[in-house]
């Protein structure tokens, strides 16, 4: 097996991938390119299916996401929301566990809750 792999590798290196893809397709051999990340993101199919989308974030700049899944081949992928910030819901989680607003504010004042975490949460 390693001998065959070495022979094929040497042969495939003699011409660009586009040449081999066309030759294999013409011969009826199912094939496709192996893309790196940048090639995959620029692939026409990726773009047509909107598999990389820009998502707004409540406190950070908009970001591009590529981990969205489409439930149908006929519909493009859709992301529900942007990635969460670290500690984004700290205050609301503490409130759910019985901490009141004054206790949460004290934790913030003591430095136990970072300013970005505290500012972004609503205490409910």
C-alpha cells in the first residue's frame, strides 16, 4: 500500500490539481479537491449556501461564523446568534442561584465579576 501511495504521490505532483480533477472526472472517477481552510471558505458552494455568515454581537464587533448548519440542502445555513462572550450571563446565573442584585454588585465591586461580565448582564 505504501508503495502505491508513493507512486501516486509522485505522479500527482507532476501536474496541478485542476488537471487531475478534470482527467479523473472525464474518466468517470468520483473525485474532488482537498481544500485548506481558506480555499474552503472561498469555494463557490460555500458562498452559494451562505455557510459563512456575519453575525451581530450585542457588545462586540460583528463576527463571521462558519460553524452553522443547514437543515436542508435547499436553504442556506442560518446562525441564531453570535458567539457568547466569556461570562456574558454571569449575573443572571448568579441571580438564578439566589444572589440578589446587591450581592451581585458587591461581587463586582470586589473584582469577582469582571466589568465586561457585569455590565452586559441584567439581573433578573
